[in-house]
């Protein structure tokens, strides 16, 4: 039984060594070439990602500039329209003030006339 376990271990070691040797002989590239290829691929991937992020950044910057322009235009329009509304409201208030003032003057004149009439009727009577 111990002999079977030793044979298995021996076969495992020999199989592993043969697999390693076969892998080295059949490998298309050496380790240094493979590392260089991986490094070059990594650089290419980094450059592509950087370029795409740059494009996204440029598009985002352009979109933000467009939004800023539209916002400034909208704010300008709101200022213009609010100025017009304030002017109309001011004119309306001034008209109402003038009307109230005229009515008060009319009432004051009528009051004075009533007093004069009362004084005349009191003295004539």
C-alpha cells in the first residue's frame, strides 16, 4: 500500500516536470517578450481610456458652456420682462394715486362748498 502512494507521488512529480518542459518548449514567446507585450498592451489600453475620457470631458465642457449660455440668456430675458412688469405696475400705482388725489380734492371742494352754504344759510336766516 505504501508502495502505491509512493508511485503516485513519483508519477505526479514526473508528470509536472514533463508538463512544465513541454510548456516551455511550446510557448510562442519568451517570458521577457510576453511581459513586454503585456506592458505594451497596458499602455495602449491606458491611452485609449485617456483619449475617451478626454473626449467625454470635452463634450461635458461644451455642454456646460451651452447650458451656461442658455441660463444667461434666460436670466437676461427674465430681467427685461420683470423690468417691464415693474414699470407697468409703477405706472398703474401712479394712475391710481392720481385718481385718489383728484377724488380727495373733489371731496375737499365739496366739503368746503357745504360749509360755505351752511355758513350763508346760518347768517341769512
